């Protein structure tokens, strides 16, 4: 299965894509994970990406595309769940070209549809483990001990990205830059849209209903 999950920042793509990748037995491919791995390995691409990230800048499309293309060329990538990529229409075109080269066309792009205000509400109360990146929420998914990660005992933090004003700015960028990606996949008859609101298990059930029909 070769899938792209689309949707707004904070819309649940990460949660659903990680779970789905495990169930399908395919890699979960997220650009953030690739950046961290390449930077830690001090590879050429990692150094190039870090030169932008360390200065608070977005990594250019051509660098992101090269990193994704290299990952897709690895033996375990006959199937995958893509999370956080493509973010722009040129990235979508680059992904399509890479998959054509490898003879592994995309099977579906699934959009998690979540209203902006629901995204803002989710951000309020969210806490992150700085060690393992586990995500908690004070009402939806609280840790067993307040302020402490269930996995490794680290003290949870609140990211600046989760402040309401920051979330709204990110949503504005998403609508301007990433919405064309949705139209890109709609034109190719690959787009499926599901309701992304509700509990993660409920969203997961809707997602799997789509996959059964592919």
C-alpha cells in the first residue's frame, strides 16, 4: 500500500499515519524524521538541510525532494505511508515523478478534514515529550502522571507552536500553500476525504473503511 496522508497541521496525520504504517507493515515516512536522521548522520543532505533549519528557515523543495527520492529508493519502500509530504504542488509533482521512476505509483491520497477552530482547540492543552516526541493532551489524552511522559519519565513541555496565535498562522500558511496539493490529487482521482474530528480511534475506523475499498 502506497499512501499519502493530507490535512492541516495538528489535524492528526502523525497519529494516524504511524499506527497505519505499523498495521500495514510498511515504512512511515515523515520529513521531520528524515531531516533528523540525515543531520545526525552528518550526510551531505543532512548538512544542507541543517543550514536552513538552524537559521529558522524552511528547507527548499529541491532538498526535501532529493531526501524523499533517496528514501523511496531503499528496498523496504515498496509500500509506505507518507506523512507531512508533499506540502506544495511542486513537491507533489516530484513525488509523482519519483514513484513513476521506481514503478510504484501512489494508490491514494487521504485528506483528514478538520475545521480550523477544532485545530486551535486541540492545541490548547497539548504537551510533548522532548525525548521521545510522544504527544499528550490534558483532556483528550492525559499522561498517567501530570506533566510526566508515560514512556520515559521526561518532563513534558508545551511548544511555542501550540499557542493559539501560532496555530492560526500555521493554518493560514497551510491553506495558501498546501490546498493546491489537494486539488492536484483530486485531478488525478486519487483523493479521498474523511472526517478528521472525534477520537483518534474513530478517525482510524473511517480511514480503514477507505482502505478496504481501494
